């Protein structure tokens, strides 16, 4: 019990530091900055890489084509060698009107590239210099009316080179409600939005589902080719832009939603595990530290509470309960952002345990040569 007392006290100290000194990562107030209309609306090209997306395209693509942007805008969907008729479906949807749509297919995927980034490179080349901004958005992302206008206005009004919004993911099923809010919470813990948005800070991050980037800033950063092998491409692009003097901004979305369903635990597990070990730079040392850290921060508090109750030891129970309360308190804003009941914040230790197992599984799949698998492709560790 003495050992558990010290460990639970250490966990409480970790939560005090996380809550007060880690960029206020748990706050959900980073929303699109003020965006008065610019004097001139710059031209925009919307790039949509799509591989076997026929299921979600009828919901997402019309929302892009229907954007009432005051300036010149077009949509380029890059059909990444789909086998489900994605390209033909996109062309059919484009005939309904709205923004001009181009459907194109890139050459076969060369070694050293991930499929999404190869498709984006092809889209950027197809646009050329006719667009001042590029909106990089996934095929499962639906944009509400005015989304494109607000993104461009925010970039122009605040002198930003990259404006990214974390799309609101679907939380329709029981597993989605349990896993999805924690996914965004953990992302913000890795990359505190406030810190990422601070000019000069080393932290830089973006959300690949919705990133508006100034074309000249992307070129200055070396273009898409500079990050061609990255599995976590959104963060890599943000780092490249910020490293070359660009200003980046990341926040939570109010007009951007993911329509991709993850109805069961298996689909959510694959979503997390396919990139978790890449996030750890394929390092066994970082994996070990992450597993121990997750256990100390998220699993020790409820274990201390249970042990304290069973042994009748308030000295063990109280620091564990205080750490659990801090944990739930920092998670509550994200739970409310996803419109879930406040009591769901108390389940974070269980969800964190699942994420721990997903992270270990991601490493195991990598060691088996099956890591970073997506849409029939498996990507090795980049050089």
C-alpha cells in the first residue's frame, strides 16, 4: 500500500502539471479567429484525395460543390485508383451544378510516397498557379454553408499561412461515443492547440480533414514532396510550413463534420492503430515510455481508489480520487463539445486503457510488416 500511495501521489502531481502547465490543452475554446470579409477574395482550389470513397461521397462532395464562395473557386477530386467507382460517382455528382469540378487520376504510386500525399501532389500540379489558396480536405468531410468563406476570411484577416479545423467526428454509436471524444482529447494533449497557434513555438499541428494553406507557403516549405512518406501527413505539413516561417492555426470546427461511420470497436481500433506507432517514430523506447506513462496517468487513479476502498486506506484513496477528478474535469469540455452526458468523463480511464492496447497493437502490426495499412496499402517506416 505504501508503494501504491507514492505512485498515486505521483499520478496526482502529473495531473496538476497537465491541467495547469501543458498549454491548457483541455480547453475547447480555440475556434476560428475573427474573420471580417477581405477587400478582395483570393482564388481557391479545393483538393479532395479519394480512394474507394463511394460510400461517403454522396454526402460530402455536394457540400463542397454547394459552397457559395464570393471569389473564384473550383474543386479537384483526385481519384486514387479506386475500385468502387469513386471517380465516376464524383463526375456524376458534379453534373448537379455548383462549383466547377475536375476529376483526375494520378500516375501509379511511386516508392517512398503515401497514397494520399501522392494524390495531393497530383492535385496541386493540376491546379498550378491559378489558386492562391489550397483547401486540403478528405473525402469523408462535409462542409456546412459558408465554411470555405470563413476559412479564407480568417486566413486573410489574421495573416495565416495555414488554417486547419479538427472536424467534428461522428458519435452515433455506443463505441463512437466512447472512443471519438477521447481521440480528439488525446490529440490536443499531444499538440496543445494554443501552443501550436503561437508564432515561434516549436509545436505545430493541423487536422488533415480540413486544412487551408496558402499556395506560396506550401511551395516555400518544399511542397507536398517535402513530406511525401509521412503517415501523419497533416502534422508534417504544418511543421514544414511553420519551420519555413509560415503562421499556422488549428482549432475545433463548428461547420466541418466527418461523415465516415465507425460503428464498431474494430473499425475504431484500426483507425487509431494504423498510425499510433508512427506517431512514436517507430521507437521501442518511446513505446515503452508511452505505455508506462498512460498507465501512470490514466490507470493508476481508479486503481488507487479501488485499493483504498478495499483496504480502508484514505491515504491511498484520496490522491487517487483527486487525480481521477482532475482527469474527468479536463475531459469534461471535450465531452460537452461532443454533446455527451457529463458522466461520460468518468469513463476516460477505461478508454485510455483501450488506447494503450491499440498503441501496442500498432507496434506489433508494424513489426509484422503490416503497419500503417490503409485502403489496401501498407507503408513501411520512412527513411
